[in-house]
């Protein structure tokens, strides 16, 4: 993946650094996470935040092979 340097507000970087430490991410990964959530929320304004958060977790579980088939019977 290509990377690009961009200028960000220092306060945003400080908040991202604090949250990143708490969530075991790097500050850039925390900012990427916030951007991903923001994009999803803008693309789907009727979805509640909690639904979006759970969808992101479900996607990560699927990518990690942690989902199990559901038996309807």
C-alpha cells in the first residue's frame, strides 16, 4: 500500500495518540480507523454508530476466519 504524508491538526494527532495507546494501535492506524468509520457513516447516514461498529468487527472476524456457519435447523 502506498503512503502519503499529510498535515493534520496537532490536537487531532494528540487525541489519536491517546486513543491508539488505549486500543493497542499506532496513531496513524487510529486515524485510519476514525476515517473508515466516518466514511461509512457518511455513506449510510441512517445507520446507527453501534451497527457500524459491529459490522466492522464482523468483517475483521470474517477476515480472521473466526466466523462459524449458522445452523437454522
